[in-house]
C-alpha cells in the first residue's frame, strides 16, 4: 500500500468574531498518500484556506495534529520550519503577489533555494535553469520581473520555486483559479507531469468540479468547517451521497 504522506487528525480552528466564536475548521480528519491528489471543494468561507494554512504552519490550530511524512509537525518551532518546508510547499492563487516585485524570477528562486539548502552560486544558477525548463518557461524569462510575466507564466514560476525544495507534497490553494481556461489546463497538465515524474502528492483546493474529476484521485467536500463527504473523486462527483455535495454539483452544472 502507498505510504501516507500527510495526515490531519481532529483539526479545529476558531476565530473570535464580534460576539461569538466562529469555527473555521471543525474536527477535520484527512490523509493523503504518496503520489496522490486530494481535492478539497466547498463554498467560499467553508474553511479550505484555513485548513491549508494550518497544514503549512501559517496558522496555528486550536487542537488536533498534523503528521507530515511520519513526523508530528503540530508544534514545530520556528527554527525547525526550514525542515518542514523541504517536504511541503504551497502555491497560491495570487502568484504575482507571492513574488518580491523588486527581484527578477531568477533572483527570487535563487533566494528560495539558498534559504532551504546551501549550494554554490554556480549550482544555484544551474538549478534555476533546470527548474524553469521543467515548468516550461523559456530560459530568458529568468531575467524578467514578476509583472513582466503573464498570469500563467507567473504561476509556472511559482511552481518552479515550490519545486526547488524537492517537496513531497504541494498544497495548491485555488492555484489555477485566476487563470484563463486554456492556461489553467496547461498548468494542470504541468502538475500532472510533476506527479508522474516526481511522485508528488497534492492537496488541491479548487471550486472547479470538472477539474476535480480530471485531476484529483479523491476529494473532500467541506461545509461550515466540516468535511461532509470524502471519497474517490469520480465516485463523489457521479454519485454524491451528502445533500450538500448534490447541491454543489447541481449548481456547478446549471
Ligand atoms: P475558504 O478558503 O473556504 O473560502 P477560509 O478558510 O478562508 O474559507 O475561511 C473560513 C472562515 O474563517 C470564514 O468565515 C472566514 O471569514 C474565517 N476566517 C479565515 N481567516 C480568518 C482570520 N484570519 N481572522 C478571522 N476570521 C477568519
Ligand atoms: Mg480560500
């Protein structure tokens, strides 16, 4: 059986709102196997990004645990985060905003490579070239600034930066949602290719159910902070069990 690479146990996260406690994640239990793509769908505000941010150590859960590659990372200290980020990386919806506007793509990726593992300048440059080639960005784009790239190109650069750490898992939070349909398809193809070549796993947050059918192995459906249904992606889409999933699918194909 394939190894479980990420496991979330009983994750709970609340935010204080004016006069009540809002439960953004409510007892979430999920796992992702090596090389598997787990989709996460659900309406806006259902807690998808909160879940991703807890896994990425950008938010702290009130309770519950996150196990990454057999290690409990729930309470890792700041100085241990580097080791965590060698195994798990994130790609955001706003790729341009995730780059420093004053650095060229090469400088940004080099800085990142440099942060996670120490190599010589020559090795770093070589690595950037390889990464850009891998994600299908022409070499000369490395000298461009983020705003000089199109949305799809910038997303490829963000994927290259994430892959520079050789992660076992990529968390994609609506990473393709802002792209035109054809560009989106190309970026998803790239992610699939990485999955095959590098056996990368994905936590793939999207509101696009067609994408779930074509890219995800399994899918978790979230509503009000809870996972209401989880199963094989095609099975859930073709034969939803929970009322909310049925509604979600109906509204997507209206
Ligand atoms: P989704 O990504 O599914 O749209 P989010 O995880 O962003 O949902 O948000 C879930 C809920 O938690 C929302 O009601 C949102 O307003 C709330 N929330 C998220 N982040 C914060 C925060 N930093 N402070 C207060 N409330 C937040
Ligand atoms: Mg979100």
